[in-house]
């Protein structure tokens, strides 16, 4: 049997699957990653992404898969990173991740020099310190030695893996849309903007269509990973694009939610939306289609924080026991009486508010408060934030049900909370956490001669997928409506406090 090997290069894990011609998923594996978080600085060592791919491939080969059975490699990964590399594609410093907010001053400088109106007209998005463009300017100002040693700047974690496998410096239109300097309609870099800000032209990766071959596994890539030399490697697609394909969302009007380390509510459109409300426009896999994303900086990371704080100290290294402990705590909480609120802005936030200085906090603690109540409040806080961004969409409340994918969908308690907060059914597809891998793999179907239409692929796999549905509990309706109304008052009241407490960069 011939497979597409697909990898999702995330923040906490690298996931890998083998996908067959009929869309079956085999040999799902994941490798945990480490991340340095000292807000506003959030960084990761890129080489661990590449090594994790080798660990996954080694596991496949050890289970009886022959490298020759892998006909093609597809990848997705985190976007809007800043990854300086040398001429061989090796990192010259840790990657500055998408949630890193150090470049706020540089973003404001870019807005003054280029003009906010021109930026929005060209990119269909606003400018803030999480985007790659201002991070490039931050490096130029604060780390000139890094800039001098850099041959190319990569945008996505999967771009780094592609460079290490093939020697090609490429990115896809979906990832490039998060850099802050791509003309979203023409899908080309605004090199003139870079030059205007004193940055060198020609150092960003080449923008290729997602389904185009970036290169082939070279000798060193084969030796270090176990993939067969000469195996084609697709350009791939940023994680939001891969998740959208994997969720089966292709036609305008369809919507879904994703909870990974970060989160989003997203839908597909034939044109760009007004980004003023905090929405983000991404180029989709094919020209003329766009993904409208309401992106949350904080989602699964809040769950992870709760697991670290409230889980047992003796838990296993990958934290699974801690997550299970949180699940039991939330189940034990009387949610209909729990009045504790949690504002989940642990790493600042970009939607539904744009404030890199915001932070997380609990409101409503009493002597009777328990770990169970606080853990439940964390999951509720993220659910409230997702409800708030859903209301920013062009057609609020348009979905009779909500498809939920990503690692957060594994928490049954969280799925139930989301159903209660949204007041609608929440549908969780089987193997939800691997759907971004499937989405990336679908890009390889045309090249393998299996199917040329992304629309038909989305329809086919959506129809055959098993899903679990969580329905809202009518007894919780009034409680959550009241609690959500209180939640909406938190940020406006606390914003002045956040500004006073902001760390100096």
C-alpha cells in the first residue's frame, strides 16, 4: 500500500500520520515539544521539530512500514513565526513564535511609515506585534548580529522542516498571509515595504501553491529522518488552512472551531472581510477563496496551564495524567453554582480584544472556592472568549451546530461546556486532533493521481467521518447567559490595570 506521510508541526507536539488513497488514517503518532515562555518572549528551538519528524518516521519503519511505501510528504505547521536560518536551512537562533508580542513598538512604527490604510488595503489585515514583519524589524534593532548571520527568514514551522529535508526555502499563501507583508490578492511579497523599513529584500521564502512540490528529500534529510531519498515534499499549508481542509470546510458559509495551543473560529469566503473587528483574512489553498479567522492567542495553553497548576505533581512527563486530573476536577464542580470567572489572556490577546499587555486572572474567589471550581472556570473562560469571537463573525449565530477539532476536543467536559455556552450542538469528529494532518495530506491527492478536486475530497471525508455530538444542558442556560454577561465586563474594567502592570521589553 502507498501512503502520504503527513506531519503537523505544532507548538506542544509534532503529529504524524500515514494516509491511504481512501482517506484512512494509519500509525498516528505524536512527539512532545518544549517551549520557552517568558512573556512577551515566546520561543522554540526549531531543530526539535525536525528531530521529531525523524522520531515519528523511525517508529513507522520499526512497525513494518517500508520507506518506499511513502509516496509523498505533506506538512502543516504553526504560522506567523520568525525563523532566521543560514544557507543550509539551520536555525541561527530560536524561533520567535506567533504568540510572542515583543514587537509591538515595531508594529506601530510600520503603521506610521507605511500607513494603516495601505496595510489593510493590501494585506486585508491589521498590523500588530505578533506578525513576522515587525519581528524582523525587532531583530534588526535588537540583534543585529543575528540579522547579519541570517540567509533567509522562514514563516512557519513546517517551512523549517521542508528546508531541512530538501534545502528549499518556501512557504505557502496561507502562512504568508500571517507575515504582515503579503499582497493577499496577488499572493506576492511587498518587498518595497521591507526596503522602506530598512530590511533587506529577497530574504523571505518563495511563495508556492500549497499543493506544489517544494523539493525532494535530499541525502542528508534521508539519513537524519529515514525517509527515502528523492521522496517528493509538498509546500504544504499553515495550520489554519490544514485544519479547515481537515474539518471538511471548503464552501463559503461553512464554519468550525479549533482548539490547539491557540484557537480560532473560522469559515470560508469568496472575498476578504473587514479586519477592524479583530478578524484575520488568510489566503486558502486555491486562489479566489479566503479563510476568515477569529484567532484566539489563548485556548489550549490555558488548559495546559490548569493541568500544570491543578494536576498532581507526580504526573507523567507528557502531562496526560494532569489533563485527566483536570477532567475529573471539572466533572466534580457544580457548574450551575460556580460563580468564579477566568479571563484567559495568559499571553496577551489579539481577538476578541487586541491587547498584548492583557493577562489572565480569576474573579470571584471566596474561601469556599475549590480547585475544581477554578479548573472549571478556566475552561469556561476560553469558551466565553470563543463565544465572543463568534459574535464578531459577519453572521453571528449562523451555525445550528458547531464542528470542533484539535487537541482540546479530547476533553469531554470542555465539549459539554462549549455546548452549554454556545447553546448549540457541538460535533467532534473522530481523530479530531489529527485532522490538520489529514488536511495537509489532502493537498497531495492530486499529485498522487488519487483525486484532483479539493471540494470533492472535503465532501467525501466529511460524509464518511464518525462524530460525537454534545448537546446543551437546558438547566445551565440561564446560568451561563448571566455568567457570560459578567464575563464581558471584565476586560473593559481591567484594561487600565493591565497597562500599568505591563513589563518593559
